[in-house]
C-alpha cells in the first residue's frame, strides 16, 4: 500500500504528462502482482467496492472527531476522503496490508463488517496511505490520469507499442496478471480469441498547407462531424469503443441493437436530425452518460456511418488494400440492411481543384472537413505517415476582448497563459463585455512573454491565480464552431478556440458583438445540458 | 492569581478596541494595528509588529527585527526587555516568556488586581533550533491563536519534511530545488533544519531573505554559508537549494532558475488543494504555529479556566474548549491574517 499511496501522492503534485508517465512506469516495473494490477485498474477507471461508500467514511470520520469538528473540518478541506485521512488518529505502526490484500478483503466483506475493517487499517497507516485508501474506495482518484495514459505508461515502461496493449486490453480482466507476464516476457501475448476486443484505430495526419495530391490515387470522403467509433460484434458479444479505446457500449443501446453482424466496423457515430445528421452539439448531449433515457433515445437517435471494415466473420481484413475493404464494407452494409448503419460514400473527383471546392463547402454542409486516404493503404494502427490525411474546414474567427488571465501549469506556472475573452452586448447600463470562451494556445513563446507582461501591467483585480485586466486588448480568436449553451452566461459555447492573432492595434470598442457570434450558432435553441 | 479584587474580571481591564487589545491599568496595547502611544509587541511578524508607535516594549530580538524591517520607523522609543524579568507599567506587572514561534517571540504575562492573563501571541510546541521553546504559564485567562485549529491539522515531524528536500535534490541534480518560506522565522528554521540534517553546502537566497538571515546570524543563530542568487549565473544553481519568499515561487523571478522544483514550507501544505492551488510540486508541512494537538495540549498545560481565541479557526477551538469544561470566547481581532505559514 505504501508504494501505491506514494505513487498517487506524486501524481497529484506532478503537472507534466511525461513526469506522470515516468512515475507510473517506475511503479509498474517495481510493484509485485497483484498490487500493480489493482493499481492499474484504479488508475484506468476505478475498482468498485459495493459496500465501501462515502456514507461509511463519513460515519467513521464523525466517530473520530465528533460531529461538530468533523463538519468544520470537512467545510474547510472540501474533500471527504482527504478530511477523514487527515483527522484520523494513528494508533499503531503495524504493517498495513498490501493493496492486493485490501482489495481481496473488501470484495469479500459484507456491508456490516466493512466500516470496522476500514477503521482497523486506518489506524495503522500514515496520512498518505489513509488518503490513498479512502480515495481508492470512494472512486474518482483525480490524479490527472486517464485509462489511455496508464496504457501509455505501460507501453513505455515495458518497451511495447501501445497499440499492442490496446489490442489485448479489453480481453483481459483485473488484476491483469496475464498482461504483466506478457509485458515482462514471461508469457505469450494474451490471445483475445473470440472476445470482442478493441483494435487500435488508424489515424490521419493533417494535410499541410498548399499540398496537392494526385486525385486518382486517393479516396476522398467527408469527415463527418460526430465521434469516431469502432463497432465490434463477435460470438454474440457486442461492444462500442471510442477513439481512446474506452468501452462506451452502455451509452448507445440503440447502436448496440443494430449490430446484428459478425465483424469490426470503423465509422462515425452521429445522431439523426430532421434533415439527416444533426449538429455535433446534439450528439454531445448523448456522450458521457452511463445510462440513457427513453426520451433521449427518441429525441436524439444515434446511428453509424461506416468508413472501413477491419474484420468479417473472423477473418482479418486489415492487410488488404482500402479499395478491397471498401467493396466488402458496401456489401456488408447492404446485407445488414439496417437504417442505422450506412456507408460514408466516396466522392469521385478528377482534379485537385474539385477537392479544394469540396473543402470550401464543408462548413455550409455541416461537415468537419475532408478525408483523403490512399486507395492501396492497409489498415495500420496509429498515425502512419503518407497514407491518410484529414483536411478540416477553415476555422471561423472573431475579435474578442481579453477579460481574465490565469497562470498556467508546470513550466508555464510563472506565466499568465490561460485567457478568458468576451464580446460586447447591450447591458442595463450600456455596452458590456460577456465572456464567450477561453484559450491557452495559438501564440508563440515570444508572444506569451509579451502577453504575460501586458497582463501584469494592466491588472485591475486579483483572485488567487486569476487576474482581471483592463478591457483593452483584442485577440483574433479562431474556432471551429459555435453552439448555443445554457451552461454559459453568454448563451454560447465555442468549440476548439485558440488565439490566432494578438490585435495590439485594435481598440476594444471595435471587437465583436455577441449577436454576431449568436448568428453563427449551428443549433438554434439553447439546449438543456446536464453534467 | 488568587482572590479576585473587588469582583474585577479580566475583561474589565483588558479589552478589544479598534486599535487592538488594550490594557487600561497599564495604558498599553498588545500588537496594535494602529499607531499608539505605548505598544507591547509579541513578535516581529507584520501582522503583530507594525511601524510608527511612540513607545515600544519587546524582547531584544524582536526590537532588532523591527529595526531591520522598519528602520527609522520602528518606533520613537524602543525599550527591550529580556525573557523572565518583570517590568511594572503603572498598575500592571508584565513579563515576557518564550513562545517558541520565531526568534524573539514572546508570550506577554500580564498581572493586575490579583489576576494573571497570558497573551500568547503566535506559538508552537514543536522544537525549533532557532528559538527557545514555549513555556506554559498557569493563568486565569489564556489568550490563544487558532491558525490551525482543526483536527485535520497535525504537522509532520519537521526532520521528515526536510529529508524530502534532500531526497528531491539528490533525485534531480539538474534542477534547482526552490523552497518557498516566509522570510522571518520559517526561512531561518528551514536552513537550520537542513544544517541539522547534515547539509553543509552553501544555501542560496532570494534577495528578500538576506537581511533577516544576516540578523539571525548576528544574534547567534548559526545558519552556515549563505549566498545570493542574484550574484551567480543561472547554470550554477542546478542541484542547489534556494530559499525564496512564497510570493516569488511562481513569479517572474523564478524563471532565471534551471527547471526549478517548487517546494513550499507551510502548515497549509497539509491540505492538498492548498498546495495545488499554489502550483507546489513538493509540499512541506513545516509550520511555526501550533497544530491541533499542540493547541489542545497547551490549553490543558496552562490550565486556565477561561480562554480567549484570537485569529484563525476560532469556532473549532471554542467548541473543543467548551466540550472540555473551559469557558471560551472568540475575540475577533481585526488585522490578523493567515500568513504564508
């Protein structure tokens, strides 16, 4: 438990991605089984302990400190697991159990014995171990690690491509002993066999400015504005995987129901609107939900537009050229004959100017851009050079006024590098600025230094790491699109905003009006977002 | 102690006023927040010692600290008075007793009309190589701080925390280990603790830390060899330990250092959110204030039937006192802040 607690503790205070990878890698190489497997499970999404919940911890903490002192402490600290860990009185120094023992005991214990079990461990742990234990059982470690990052750490620690790890990942179960045995070279690569496992996606490079391709060698299709998914159906088991390799099946029961086939399809998940596919914002309402209501299913039905076919009836098609896979994909869709799986049509072009014309139309048509794929390309994991390109629609831009600046993280912690900007609207006492977005990249290092200096010299108010500045600096902000949102004061949300130019020359009064931004919104009614 | 004269109670002659705690029969204020005729100062921190009072009474070390910080403005008539011996101010007998907070810090023991009140100022019970330890004095009323008065605050053993600094320094020879520490007391204590742990290389200082470190050395606290960051080039600082005021940690000044690893020595570092808010990579729970156990132990040690609680988390300490049969009230003094401690 000590090593796992130390790992979580370091992860909390370490801002950099590379440093986090190194910390996790060190741990995975050194810790024994099954501890490291449970640590991996916890980092990659959590371990469920049905009888150890927040209520049990609250009860223990109140017993320790008394109701009033617990309440005051919790108000101050703001986190239940940490409050309890901090106020617990150590009673002895006996060796605390290992992570593996803790998991086994908690899984075996009933509701009644769980609090006593926890209390007996807490007294023998130091404050970091107590915190780690309580975080572990309340779920949500919040140490800035995703499942994907944990897999990258494994990949670096054991010098194995992350795609190979992702390929076996979903066929394995905690505490992942077979995975570690393989990574350490002591066992064969786990064989997913008939399991509906994830296959790493093939990804595209952005098309560089001014590059022209020879149209005959390339397949051109729209880049649809949804989320990329992989549909896997095999031996009666069905799964939907996201780009990061997470299992999102539970979120899309309507798509699962359609998957009456034996194969692996790569495609874009979209929701249906009155005239074909709805804007991305409508799809967003359905993302990240563990359960989905009937109303939601009826109002925003999901479907998949297929790009590629990776497996069919147990045979792997990934080595075949794209054109061959596409022919099989078309027949596959026709056989399934279901309205919720259709084909992303390839677009016939004979010269490059037509491709340029299509790209220019993407925004009007509500498409994210174009995809260009070499007709002879095999389906290879990751971002392979020279095979697939994406050419996104040109961003929109608006001149906005800097309102607040916040310190960055890690190497940028001495710089004001996160910027909130606003647009004008009619207020009760005349024109006022309302925040419309936030961006923290798009500028050069030199520009960052100049911005930092400007912020420090034009500060009106300080709120911890945030400074309110004079309303005097204009940014040209580039963004992919705008959506109505009831969650934001301005009523709009920007997608992918970045600072494209600093308009040192432009007076703030000439910046954009909120009305102009509202007119760009792709959906027209404020949507009800529940987070 | 002893019989209460004519039914007079301590709150009749020691009162909270807008200028601070005022003792009428001695005509003096303790740690006034406004300029007054006669001020008794517990210690040199800015929210206790302020410039511009006419007459100042404090320990010799506190007087020196005030002169270093305020120069000419430290006070017109500075009267130093050592720990232990009694001085009479009109109808009041007064003496200083070590508070263990920083060099020169004192509890003010005030006796009047057969009653004894102890104004403890800020204090701690943990050992500190830079100042004499807190002495508990039996009294009728004990006036206590409450900076860390919640059971979640239990400061670690300072030596364990210092070991973390040395471990980080060994682990990252290419980085400068930058330790944020309040300029009076904490900075010198961290240096002295590093020396106790056997670290004998030069320790580097941000310019703002220099004067008080020099004063400590002059007053006999050995801090070893100290050098100024300003007088060297950036690359020479890789693998070195640097002490800076907390405000400089993430400020422009720190950019000159090679990939600094930011540490911060403060009791607040016990709470993760506070440490992360400050962008601290290595939190060190080292405090010059009493933690929860020290506060409650002190109330037991002094045995006062009544306590007055000044600044901090008064509610929790008042609750604890009342649950333990001690009368307690919150004084709500203005001008006291949670310092970077």
